[in-house]
């Protein structure tokens, strides 16, 4: 359980990773809706760095 807690804390303490999670959540729940001042989730997910993101933390 400690390994899970460590990974969860790493995810929650990283603003970049939290933004990736927010983009995923908007994509799943918003289907075309976006908050004013923010680009749609699809555009954000393209600009998100690959490799070190959420998948890298969870593997």
C-alpha cells in the first residue's frame, strides 16, 4: 500500500500531472464543453508531454 500512496502523492503534488488529469476529465465528461479561457481538452492533450506523464508514474 505504501507504493500506491507514494505514487498518488507524486501525482497530486505535480501541477503538470494534475493538469493532465483535468484535461482527461474534461474530455470524458465535457464532450465539447470548455471553460472560458481554457483551450478544449483535445488541444491540451496534444501539447501534454509524453513519456513522463501519468502513465510513467503508474507503471
